[in-house]
């Protein structure tokens, strides 16, 4: 599969702050690629550079074989974009908005078909300011499809949506993939990323710190399991550090959690410690690390860039 | 280009769905028109002499407030950011927005014109020329509106910037206050404001010689418009996160200021600023041919009785007349004493035949009234007293009656500085009109109609 999006050594500086420091990734056709990162990590700036909203200081940007820095207008014809918050004039109707945005492209999809596909037919002639948050978001998606783009960029598309609207949107994104489109998605929601994305890049402090499929990223933490337990009374954190090693441990009163490469040994050490101090174990959970824990671990520690094993 | 057309169509359509925009865009110009109509209700042809001012105020409002307010509020909400994701180039959005605004101000102008015609205004002398002049005015001021939109970071800043341009243009830029009634320094400053040329160009097509009389104004407006549109496009901001202070390319503002300065300097260099005033002064000292005949002597008391004595109130804005117990301030008293002292030797009062002399003397009351000087209501009794001292009452009544019956004959004086009263109306038409009203008021007093 050819790469529909190529970002190579992207750099962007705001004054004295280097917001993006050599970000590189590639997304082949037919893939949903998730860009994850905490606020201020550089994912929005990366996206804005790709979309032509910001001028990068350096690096190569390519959309469907078109150099997006040299020929942004052609690149924009290949891109369909739904921003986090959709802004349109208050009194424009969904039908008019689709007609207007369709006219910006040489070829476009009929408005009626998009209204039906995105369940907006009943609101086709209602002013934008009377639409609900979910309807506005669906209209944003419909606008992204108005010219049948090859690459769809969704910037935190489910933010602020209720669970029902969120599920509908997830179904729509999966349908986009089935149609053979490339989807570049940013999200804060790790469960969403795990559910939707074929591959994920975790970005932190302007650098990509991990890339891979959700399963690969979880597998990276292979051998490390997550242990959490609750006791009938708290023990000093220094005592816990002796059995957990201290790293990746959190202790909040009688609740303790930590990660370990040898769950059997750790649990044995924990029970020995509790017996020694006559503390009763109330709850004990041992499970494999989640994507969220991996994400937090990577973005907290300032880990260096790594590529997950293919 | 399909995108540009669609954006243009939709921009106009959305304007008509915005109640506030409709109020600002259409109701306010109509309120201005009604205000001018009421203020100048005694003019023979309603509003005809004020269309330049009225249409310029409408375009100013639409271009310097309406356009940037709409652009900046959409930018603040992220609408322009969304447009930027499309392949349509910046200039296409700027052109579409500017043309949409032009259509909006044109419709407001047509509405004003329609209402003016409905209340009795006659058709403009050069309708096609008026359309061309209006287009040039709109182009210049829309360019200015685009610059305001680039300078302002938010809607309150648009209001502040707009007022900074709107008010000076209204007051000392020749838009709402006639230039001739302004001090010399303000007249010279007005040469640097597009409002002056806007009023000149439009008024020339309504009552003057058409576009031929706007040979300076039209290129001046075009230059100001081109500079504004270039700067507006070059400094165009898609995103409210881009603050103007941090924006590069601020040097594009230089053409805007350079255009204003070039037009002003050229006007000064060509002595255009004072040329108009000089022309008025020349008219003031012009002497009408002396007629040895005295046709007014044939007028009878019946002719006097048949006059239409409907005149504005003595306490109103137009042709006020101080009551005998209305005491002037000390400063005004000094001015009046000076006029009384100078009037017998005032040259225009001694030139020409009797009718022309009385006509000139009436101007001593008419000019301060036209420019609403504090001394305006105290001067008519002084003038009447001088006339009574100069002419027998029956002759004076006949001369005044002749003037009322022939208001457009002879010449008028628009400068009475020799009497110690500064300022001029700048428009002989107004002076004639006020002279006519004071002639009637004098006849009313001389024939005792005020006591009936």
C-alpha cells in the first residue's frame, strides 16, 4: 500500500519554544492512524502544519504524493478535515454549508446523499446555531467528505459528544476505513484509539515516543503486569518501596498500585510484608498493563523515541 | 470561480438573515435620511443637496463597521479557519467578501435614494454618473474596512478603530459638517480623508456637473481603495490566534497611509483645498450687473399679501430670530456692536442696485444661520434695523417682496468676515434659501403680520 500521508522530520518553533522536534510518520492507504499525546505535546501543531494552517520551520509533508508545502492547494484537494470544533456562520443551514464547501472543489458529492449518510436530513434546512453538538459534529464530518477526499483528518472528533453520538461517530469512522480512505485521527481517549486505530503514534514534548499497533504497544510492556491492592489500614510508602522496587508505584493511603515483571514474586513479597505488619489484604488485582498505563508511563517519564516491534 | 460565486451568494443571503446587520445596514441610513429631511425641511427640494453626505454616511457605516465586524466575528469563531482548509485562495475570499459588502451598501443606498425621491427629492442630474461615483466611494471605503478587519483582533477593537475613522471623517472630514463652515486647518486636514472626496463625487452627480466635476475625487478614491484592498489581502488573518502585534508583514500598511497622504498632498499642491473656499469668496464679492430699472416699484400691496408666509419658528434651528427680550451674552453683544458699526460701510451692502444690496445685506443674517453660529438669531434684527434706516418702509417691503419672488436672481455673499463674523456656509444655495426666509420674516415684521 502506498503511503497517503508522509511526515518527515517536521519542526516548528514558537518563539523560544520548539513545539515540534523532528516528528516523522507515514500512513498508508486504508489505515486509521491515531496521534495521541497530552495537551501541549505537539500533535495539534503537527496536524496544523499538515493541513496548511501553519507554516513549518522545517521538514517534509506529503499528501497522496503531493508536496504539501510546495503545493498546498493541491494537497488540500486530497484532504477532508473535521476540526475539533466546527465553526460555521450561525444562520447557514447544513444543506447550504454542504453546497458552499462543495463549490470550493472541482468535484463534489451531492448534498442530499451526505445529509442522509450523516443523519442530517431532518435538519437539512435548520440554522447551524440551532443544531445540537452531535449534529454539528456530524455536519463537520459530512463537510470533510464533501469532495470525496482520499485522506480524512479528524481532530478529536468525539470531544463533547454523548455516548450515543459517540458510538454513531465510531461506526462512521470505521465505515470510512472500509471505503478504503486513510484516516488520521487525534484523540485524548485511549479506549477510542485502541478501538478505532490500526496504528498509533504517541507524541510527547514535540517528539514521537512510540509508534505501533495498539497490540504492539501493549506487547511492549510484555512481562510487566499491573498489580493493585487495598489493605485494611495504610502502610508507610517506604515499606512498599521495598517490595515493589519503588519505580512505577503509586501509594494512596490503603490503596497501592505498581507494575512488575514477576507478578508471582511480587504478590508473595506483598503477602509476606502484610503478614509481618499484621495488615489484612482486602482486595488484590493482577492484570496486564493497559494502553493508558503505557501512554502515561511514556509521557510522564519523557522516554526517548522508540519504535514498537512490527 | 464557482466557489467564489457560491461564497458571494451565500454571504449576501446570510446578511439578510441577520437582524442586527439589517438594523445597522438599512435602518440607520434611513434614520439619517429622516433626520436630514427634518433638519432641512425648509429647503425647496428636500434632501437634494445632502445626498452626497447621506450616501457617504451609509457606505461608511457598511464598510467601516459592518464589513470588519462581520469578518472579525467570524474569524473569532473559527469560520475563516475552516475556510482556510479549502483550496480556494485568500484573494478569492477577500474579493467575494468585498463584493458582497458592495452589493449590501448599494442596496442600502438605493433604499435611501428611493425614500428621498418619495419625499419629494428630484431625480439626480446624472444617475449613471451617480452609480459610478457610488461604486468608487464604496471601493475606497471597503478597502478601508478590510484594513480595519486586519488591524482589529476582536469585535470591540473594530468598534474602537471604526469610531476613530468614522467620527473625524464625519466632523472634520466634510461628511456631516460642510467644509466651508470649518476652520482653515480642518479644511486642510479634510483633504487627507476619503470622506471629503466621497461627498464631492456623489454630490457632483446629484446636483453638479457629474463625473466631469469629480476628476480629482474619483482617482483619489480609487487610489485609496486599491491601497486598502492590497493591504487587506496581504495582511489577511484567518485565525484569531494570530494577533496583529505578532503578525509579520506590517509594512503593507505603508501603502494605505501613503495613499491617504499622497491624495492630501496632491490636493494641497493643486490648491484644491482652498480653491472651493476661494470660489465662494469670489462669489461673495461678485457684483451683479447694475440695473437702472426698478421693476420692484410696480409691486402692490396685493402682491405682498399673496406671498406664502409659512416660515420656520423664530425659536427653531432654521432662520431663528431673537425676541426683543432675548438678551445676548457680552461676547455676542460685542460682535453685534461690531456688525452695527461696520454695516453702513460694508462694501457688498453698497454695491449693485437696490435689490442686490438688500440681497447682500440679507446674507449677513443668512450665513451665520446656515452654519449655526451662536450669534445667528441676534443678527436679523440688526440687519432689519439697518435696512429700515436705509430705505423707506414701503420701498423696503417691495424690494424684499421682489427678492422673495425672485430668490435665484443676482448673487449672494457667503463671507462676512469684514463684519467680524468668521465662517461661510460653503453653499450659495443654502445662503439663498436662508435669505429668502429672512426676507419673508422681515416683511412679516414690516407689515405688522407678526402682531396679528
